[in-house]
C-alpha cells in the first residue's frame, strides 16, 4: 500500500466517522405529502395544521403540546427553491378574513417548512438540550390522482376501456 492509498483510506475513514457523528447532530426532517381528490380540502387541511402548530392553544390532544414541550414554532423557507412555496398566509387570510371563503385550488406542487423547537422528555432530558425538528409539507394538486389509472397502461388502452364502458360493454384492460 502506497502513501497515496493510505492517505485516501485515512481520509475516507475520517469522512465516514464525521458523517456518522454529524447525522446524529443534524436537525431531523419529517416530510409529509398531502394528496387527495380535487376540492377535497387539502389546502384547508394544511393551512389549519400549520396555523394550529404555530398557535398551539387548540392542540390539547397533541402530546408534545399538552406537555409543554413545543417551545416555539416558526415558518422557514422551504429547502427546495425549485418548488413553489405553499402560500400559507394568503390561504389563512381567505379562511379567516372578514369575508371568509375557500382558498384557490392547488395548481402545482408547493411546499412549506415549519420548524419546531422541542424540549426533550424522559429521564435524561436534563442532559440533552433542545432540538429542532423541521416539518416539510408538500401540497400536490388533486387532479394528479386521476392520472394514476394511466400508470400501468397506455393512453390508447385506457381510452378504449373508457369508451367501451360508456357503451355498456365490458372490456378487459391490459397494460
């Protein structure tokens, strides 16, 4: 083994150990994708969830809130700049303004990051400091669910099946 190989192995070993160590130190991220049929209330659900996590007074059944372990919650820029930001503020204003109305339908994927500062629990909680958890919420347009029937077949096969059903015939759909 030459000096170059030894240095590369040593560097790789250090990088591996540092990666393992830092993975325990990094803030955990929980990613939630919200999908459902069009006009099912996905935007309202996300808006309500975020609003209630920001102001936890109505979240008595959420254990961390009931125990007072959520010390703070705040919105942050989403991690992926190529994805539009979920317009929480406009949706909340639509739902709670002087003339409440249903928010606009989701037209494209959007994302919102909510960060929580949590106080640890358990017998060793005094030894552990606060930690942050990031909640990334991704809103998908409802119309996407309608496309799922096309995943395993061609458009032609799908269209033939639809036309046959509309004509009252039974057709075996093949991928």
